[in-house]
């Protein structure tokens, strides 16, 4: 079948559009169209090409993944050697480098030296040869002189153009850069591999290098690889390239090659250090791994003058970040109880300097992770500390496992309080069931207990609670109501007056509502709304304490998980003890008997408005009280309002109530209305 001119034109146009969108998406990271639209263009081209196979050309965007695996890698002789970089680990070493550059160039110590600063990418170096704008060969660095031919694989990387865009590129152009696996792709790949019981990658660098060395391009195509170009090798024929490194990189980008956006032209050592510090801070937030910064003398004329020493250029240096991974030994594996009761295995390590600090503990996340990694006491492991992230054990070096290295199991009892350790079905996290009883969970539980929407103890902040917990003055919430002025005065930064105030607000917090009280208990999964629902449904604590899971599940919005948590909480003897003591010390709330559902609560169908300051109840408490009895609270007085509850300093609402002939209640009236 002959291809009409119109069809050929259509396929050319589709290819141009796809190349343009590839460029926007990959090189510029700024797509113009949604993915679905791109997919449609691609499908149209595929359809056209399968109908007219003579339209297919090797640089067509449909031709990335070849059909047939190769049987062995061919070799590639690099016409210009692929060099490595010298390293600087300290500022002093960077100063030395700078001084050597200036000396060689015969410049004075205060000369204005311009460097191109860019991230040192952690992947695998590749050489991409373009002839007349077409990608004809991809190669690994190999030993710098001889690499492997990986054309079939680099073609599968979508950010590598099969054809350069625009015009003016050299007839032969060798683009050099780093192929890498972005962090997200690496994590996702490993997660999938782990699920399928397949081999995982140790780090993104190995992932990139390993993926490039596949005989079957279909395998490479499935790996989430990306590339940034960082230099040019051969450049022959056509216009000459710019005479500054930074401008060459900009030019590559215009030709559709992806380059790293984190590049900067800086001056002198101080400029280099600023860049190093700023990139170091942002390192963890980057989408890809970097292990340092590369500074390159920006002027190509100067680069030529400086030349090379052994296999590294004199005009560039890699300023490394502190290593994020190191080897050390596991001295013990212990279980830590977090503030929420999560029981987490922690490796106690022989101290090691990693990520810029000395690390002697590393998290093992959870018991499944511990067993999956098969970490045992005595093992030599790789620890990783990335930025401010908690150090973790990455993996064991099995070859270094000593005889009798001990496996560790999840303890049945909490190492802090001895309560039962529980792990819900399908859950990875094991938890101590000790709740308020467990010292590890105390501070957090207490902070919640006194918080504004719970018992609302004004002036009892996080810092104070920490102090009171560490000095053992506070063990359970009930202890709050036993605090004496003397206990408080002994604390840091606590004067007589603030101690007095605190005692007063503790006293005031005793008058609460059942909803607040339930919320304050910090029962897992019982938030404010659930607590409110429970209070309205039961009216009295005793009824709730004895409710079965089945019964609880009958309440609106309470499912099996929440019902089980509530039951488990009230099944713990020490939780009941704490509650009993709280009531003994005077914590109280209005109880009522909701006859049936909320629909026929005592205040059902009645609309209330609150105004002014009530003597004992806060606005929230009064609201809870009304709602618990089935009443409704609204913001402004109207004809439809049944009652205005007014306290001191009532304002315009009181006037409105008179206008609309609405009954006005005080706090006492409200209480008797609810309780009668
Ligand atoms: S320039 C002549 N720039 O580091 C300079 N290399 O140790 C050699 N690398 O094999 C390359 N990021 O794979 C340069 N921004 C960057 C780089 C970079 C990573 C790798 C590259 C090379 C190795 C040299």
C-alpha cells in the first residue's frame, strides 16, 4: 500500500507534537497538556504506523523499546576519555583546590573566579552520541576508555530524546550525563519487588547501573529511570558551542536534553560554599539522590589551560556531603514504646559517624520489617541517616554474620509498664495496651487530657506536663487534681502567683461534661465527635462502661474497630481505677437519662442561644449539655428560639430575646431543665 502525502504529513505532525510534549514534560518539567492527551497523540501515531509500516523510522517516539534482547554487550571506545572527579571532603580541601586553580592560571589570590556549581548526581554515567541530531549510540563509562554499548537500553529512557530539537547542533555531538532512578521510583519499585518476593535494589545508584546493564530492553523500560546531562564530549561539525560550561548546559536544554535545574554560576570559594550549604539543606527534599556538589571552572579556555592530572580534570572537584550510609554492628535489639503506645524495635549500635553525627540507635520500624531484613544481634549492618530523618538499618551484610547471631521476637508484654502488647489483624504496628497506665504514654495522654477541647485546664502546658511527668508528680490524669501549690512552686519558672492560678484553673476544670470527659480519656479512635455521640446516647458513664461491642456498634457512626477500642479501654482495670479516682477528686458532669434516642431527649426540638459568661460552665460545656439532651444551639436569637441562656455581660442577644418574647434562663435554670 502506498502512503499518501497527506498521511505522511499527518504522521510527521504527530511525531513533532509528541517530541515537543516530551521536551516540555521531561526537559523542562513543564507539561503543556494533560497525560491523557499525550497518550492519545501517541496512540494515534501507533495506529497510523501499524497501518502503514513504511512510516516507521528508528527515531519515531513509538520505537523506544526494541523487540529483541541482545545476546551480549558490544564495546565502545570513547574517543575522548570519560574522566572521574577529585574529591573534597572539607572546606579546607576546597580552599586547596581553589588555590591550585589560581596558581596554575597565574592569577592572584583575590582574582574573581567563576565556577559552575551543580549537584553530584548519584547514578551511572552515560555517553549519548547524536549524529545529525539522531541518537545513534549510548554507552556506559566503563573504565573511562572502553565502555559497553547500551543503545537499546538508553533508548527506553523517556527523558532521553531520540532526536534533538531545534537547530544548530554539531553534526556529531556526544552528550554526557548521569542516568539515575528518582527516589520515588526507587521506593515504588522496591515495594513492588518485595511484594512479589523479588530481589530489591540496595540503593538508587545500583538500581540505575543495574537497569542499564540489561540485555533485554523491555526490562530496562520497566525501570523508572531518568537522566540529567552534565557535559559534552565530542562536538564536531557545524557551529561551535558556547565558551562557558554553564552556557553549554543551557544550550543542551534548548536542544531538548534534560539537565538538572539545581545549577548555579557562583563566584569564589564563598559562592561555592553558599551553594553547598543551600543544596545540603534541600538535599532530602530533592526527587533524586545526590552525594555532593561539583564545582567546575566555568570558562572553557581556562579549563583547557588547566588540563588533567591522571584521570581527573584540574578544573573540577566534587565536594562531598557527609556519607549517609556506614557500616556498624548491632549490639542489641530493644523495644521502645512511643507516646501513642506503638512498640518499635530499635537497634542499639556500636557508635558510628554517619550523615554528619554519631549514631548509636537506629529504628527498625516494626516487627515485620525487622524480620524481613532479618537483623540479628551481632550482625554487621548498613545504617543510614539522611538529613534529620531518624537513622535506620538499611540491611544486613550476611557474609559478616557471626555464629549464634540471635533473632529477636515481639515481646508479649510492654517493656515499660508490663501491659499486654497487642497487634491488630493486618496491622504492622504493635501497641502497648497500657494507655494512661504506661509511663511511656503518660505525657502525651496528659497533654491531651488537659487540652482545650478536653478538660480544658488553662495554664497546664506541654512543658509543665513534661516536667511533672519526669519528676514523677504526675502519673495519671487523676494526679492532676492532687497537685498542691507546693508541688508546683518547686518547678522551674513557676512563681507563687502562677502556681495559684494553675491550682484555680485545675479546680475549675472539674466541672465538665460527659462528652468532654470521654474525649479527654484518649481512647484510641474516639475523637470529639464520637465522644459527643457516646455521651448523648448513654447520658451516664456507667452505661457506657458496661456496653458490649455489639451494643456499641448499634450507635450511629460506630463501627467494629471503634467499638473494640472502647471495649478494650474499659476492660483495663487500671483505666477504671483512674476514672474512679478522678470522680473521687471531684471531676463531675451532669448525667441524664436519655429515654430512647436523642430524638426524644429532654430538650429535643428546643432551640437555644447562649450569651454572656456563665458562672461555672464554659460556652462549650453549656453547648455540650444542651446537645447531649437533644437540644439545638444556634448563633442568634430569632422568633424560632425557645430559650436564651444568659450569663454576666449579656449584650444585644438579651435585648433581642425580649423583643421576640424568648424565655431567658440562667445556668441554674438550664441545669434543672436538663436534670428534672
Ligand atoms: S562531570 C570531567 N558533573 O561523577 C568531569 N560528573 O566522579 C567528570 N557525576 O563519572 C564528569 N554528577 O558519573 C560531572 N554534575 C556532575 C556529576 C558527575 C555526577 C558523576 C559522573 C562521573 C563521576 C566522577
